[in-house]
């Protein structure tokens, strides 16, 4: 999406006109204009043609950032605000004198100079001069308003200009009549027209509208405070290492591969990798998480985060617009430039609003004249209609709330890519959670240590730590990580041998050890019924038990598992309390999936899903309700794209982040319900704003036109109409700012939305585990119809695919499965791979012919053996 700055817009009618003009440009596929940020996002089209279309419509446009820095683009136009303040200051000064003469002197008998007190025509002429000065000071309204008429695109300034011009013009006419009457001594006519002077109305209208514009600008500036604070976080300089010396340079001069230094307390200038030193980094600027994260050599650091302790040197990996901070700023900025679907109603009304109001004003004047009212009275009613009508409130109702909502999300590490995603997230009925890396941490950890043979927990852990030192297996790495956390020191084995597909054999301290799975260890030593029952219990909890034997005696079991994240169960429960159906989607076997689901509190599980089939599951679930998919891996990208709302975990792959509509920077599952709460609050706020904007005009225009005068005697002075117009936009923006007080992590205001999805879920079984494994037909091909009915999803169209079943030796656990699966699915032509360490097989689905030797080599490069 290309971004443009647009100048000259004053109301929703302006933005609608610009959008219509640009949409007509050849090659433009979509255009979204934001009145809030005076910007425009355009897909397709030539830049020069787009700018010309905006210029021809009577406005100005330039490519965003063409002549300004990012910070300049984000900051409001301070010079314009200063000019507006100056205009307001002088307008108020001259208006005070005008009101004193017209109201105080003539109506309430306040002191006036003798030449005014005795001459009504002189009073009228002084009012004309004062009112004229105010009109000159606020000439911007007339220039913009009448330019809109010339371009056949009337706007809010047109209404103000017509109202003020009508009041001033009629008053000038009245002054001329008074002067002529006084010349011939007709004092009765002089007094009659003295009460039909509206100079103070013209001056008050312009002054109050200027005041309203200033209040609106200040409030709009607050809505973009989150974006501006992000931009201000970006460091201006970096300390580069050149020829062994530290050199301070502007951050723009840093290139990929440069080595830069960061002292304690300084900001990281750009994204990079630590090459020297260790520290704790405060990443709250990007993630909203205040707890510092420990970093060592090889860890990544991001621009604008704070080095809290220690001196480090890093190698730059991403610079300029490619840094994480720049991408976040771009994401928030792009979201502000898009429109939510709910804004379409206001856009349609804004397009015809101003011409309709002008028509109503003319009709009002005509009707009052036909009923016998004087010209001054009829014009007063028409002026009231013009100045009370406010298209601005309609145009600002949605974008201000979207901007504030996006800002709150950015502060808390929740990034909505578009206004559509911000609105749609709150309407979610089903949340589908990927298991690995989303519900679980994605890394195996030691969960249980059960010693026997008079060993302590610590002794068994130290033995395992020393035995697994040379192993490259993922489960061994979990034991090594545990040992390092405990501060163990590993002994060097005298002998070490990997027993492919079973475990290891080693000699340590003069004693013989065997470590591995049950099948290996039960052939080496006796395993009691009690230990077997413990092992079965651990397996039932989704954990992998590792047996350790010494001198043909079992010395203990250590269980390793991909643990669920601490906040996963809490997040799932919060989603349920919000009336959202939670589904877990995984390629793991049913037993492991059920164990993880039980711990997380998920009632609906779809297990053994091939990566290519995740998208099909999402397609089916979308028939049951608005579906959000939460994932982090490359294989989740198609499902994230297929879902109504794709939510990516920030620590996941770049492909998943690109495919998602919402990005959770903190990688915490509790941010999913938080995002939904924020979306719901924003949507509620938009509805409140639209209601106010519509109801204000529905009530105000008839009141100004004098509809209620015959019934109740309610009459609206144009000055009060102008005040109401000024405050309407201010009220809408102020209401949007209330979103800043939203507590997105509080569950106090959670409520259930009764939807088709949760009704179906409540009518179903409380615990459902569905098998998504395709059934293989007699010719070795998956039968799409049979497969679909096999797991309860009918009518899924799937292409016939070729399959190869490989017999593999050496896989011990689910992590072996994952390693083989990932490697096979990376081979060109492989659609998916279903791997089972229990069966010792890999069923490889092909989208095109692939040589078996290629698949065999891929597996054997991982040090597993392909038997057949």
C-alpha cells in the first residue's frame, strides 16, 4: 500500500470526494482516505496520476515521506496549529468588541461613545467593520468553501462560508436601508432594521468554528500519541566500531554487517545479533513487557530496546525501514489509513450530506417566506441550518476510535494490520489454537524426575546430565538445559555409543549405563510394575519417559515434554468466559493431543492433522461461525490466511507474521482474549460515535429550521447553532479518547455473545478429539470423500495425491517425528509428511513425482536409517 499526505480536507465530504477521485484513476484497485491523519492509502495506480486526481478535485497531495522524515510525517502540523491559535486570539478580541456594541450597548444599555449612542447607522457601520475584520482573519473558510463549490464538491467549510456570508450580506443590505431611511428622517424603518442586523452572528459563527477546529485538532493529536511515542523511541545515533575505535554516526549511516557498541542505559540503534558480551534488554517499547530479557552472544536484539546492564557489541542485521520498530510503525500507520466496514454507512451519508443541507437551508428560507415571515427571520432560520449541520462528526466517528484502539494495542504488543482486522477480531466466535509454540512453549523441558535404587533426584539428574552430554537428540538437549539451570558439572564418559532408534550406551565412573526408551531398557534390566505404571501415567499426560539403567538395574525415569505455557490455561478459560468456542489443532497423535488439551482446558481437539489439511479444517469451521486462527509456524500460514482473522505469535516465523491480520509481539496466549476485548471496546466506541453524529444532525437540523416553533416555540439562534457544530466533533473525538482507559487484560466486563458456534458447541459432547488422518484407498491414494467423512468434515474438495510410505529406524519420540517431518516437507514436490515413531513410518504425500532416493537421503542425513 502506497501512502500519500493530503492537504485541504476539512470534513468527511472532502475525504469522500478525494476517495472518489482517486478510485477513478486507471490501475487503482483500492483507496482509503483518513480525515484523522490527513493521509491516503492507495493500492495500484501511478503516483503522478493519483496526485493529479487529488489536485483536480481541489486538494493537495504528495507521496508520504517524499520531503519529510518519518517523525515529521507523524507529528501534527504545528505551524497550522499555531496559525489557528493566532486567528482565534484576534477573532476573540474583535468579537468581544462587536458583542459589547451589538448586545451590551444596544440591548442592555451599557455605555457607548456619544457618536455611537446617538447614531444607529454609525453603530451598524462599526459592526460591519468589526465583522468584516473577523471574516478577513478567517478567510480560510471562504477560500476552501467556495473552492469546493467551484469543484462541485461542497464541504463543511462551504456550509460555514455560506452561513457567515448570508448573515453578513443581509446585514449589509439592512445597513444600506437604514442609511437611506435616516437620510430621509424615517426613524421607524431605521429601528425596524436595527433589529435585523446579524453582524454578531457572522463573527460568532467564524470564531466558534475556529475554536471547535482547534479543540478538535488538539484531541486528534492525542489519538496519534501512541504512534508518535513509537517514533520518538528510535535512536538518532549509533556507536560503530571502525578500525578498533568507537565512532558515533547518525543511525541512517549504519549498514547491514556493521558492528556497533551499546553501553548500559543506551538504546539499541538497529536490529542486530550480539557478538560480544551479555546483558539484560528491556523490550517494553516493542512488546509492552516490562520484565528485562537476558541476552547472550548469538541472541537477537531490536532497535529502540534498552540495554539495561553490561557492555555489548552487535552485528547489524536489519537497518532503516526493515527494523522491527519501523515495521511496527508502518503497521500502525497503515492501519490508520484503512477503513473499517462499519465506516461505510458514514461514508455514504457524507457524500451527499453537504448538498442536502444546502437544499434544506434554501427550502427552509422559502417556507418561512411563504408563511409570511420577514426576510431577516427566514434567512436567520436558513443560516441556523447551515451552521448547525456537521459532516465532520460523521467523518471522524470511525477513524479516531480506530487510531486510539491501534495505539492501545501497540503499547501492549498487539498489532492490528488493518482497521478491518481491528473491527473483525471482536466478532470472533471460534478460536483455533495451534498446539506447538502456541499453547505449548515449543521446546522440550524436563518435567518429572523419578529416582529409584536409593538415588536422590539430584543424583539421577547429574548422571543423566553427564550421559547426555554428547547426544544431539532434542530430548537430550532438554536434560542438558535442566542441568545447566541447576549448575551441574558434567563428567566425561569413558565410552559413549548411540543405539539408533533406542537410546545410548555409555561407561561413566567405571560403571555401565543404558539410557533410552522402554523397549531398549526392558531388554537390559527388570522394570517393576510400579515404575511401568508411573511411565504409563506420564505418557498419558503427553510426556516422554526416558529410562536410565546402571549395571543392569533401573535407577530412575526422567520425563520430558513440550510444556504448555504458564498462561495458556488462563487464556483458554477467558476465551470460554467470553462465549468463544476454543479448538486445538495439532498434527500430534490423539493421546498427546488429549493430554495437552486437558491441561490447557480445551474441550474440542482435532488431532493428527497434516499441514496441508489445516486450511481445510479452517474452511469447515468457518461454516460454523466467524473463525480466528492462532499459530506461529510456516505450516500455519495457509490456515492463517484462510481464517476470518489470522493471529500470529510474534516469536514465530516471518511467513506466519506476513500471513496474519494480527500480530502478538509478546507471544503470550492471554493477548488473544486481550485483543478481542480491545476490538469489542473499539467497536462499541465507534457505534457510540456514529450514534452521536447521526442523532446530533437528526435533532439539530429540524430544530434549526424552526420545525418546532409552531408547536413549542423552540427557536435556535445561529450563534448557538455554530457553538453546537463546534462541539459536536470535539465530543466525538473526546469520546474516542475514553478508549485509553480500557483495561484490556481485565476480565470484569467480559460477556458472552450468543452465536451459532457456541450453541453448537454446548449441544455437543464436552470433550471431543477428532482424527484428521486421511484414509488410504486401495491404490495408495487418499480418498477425499472417504477422508472427509472419516473425521466428520464432509464435502471437502481435495486433489488426488501420490503417497510413498517409508520404513524408518531410529526415531524415539515425538521430537524425532517433528525433525523428520520438517525435513521431508522441505523437499520440493512433497505436499505433506505424516511421521510416527511408534510405527517407525513416514507417509509422504507428493504433489508431483519425487525420486525415492532423494527422500531416503533427506532422512539419512538426519542420522536415521531408511529400511524400505
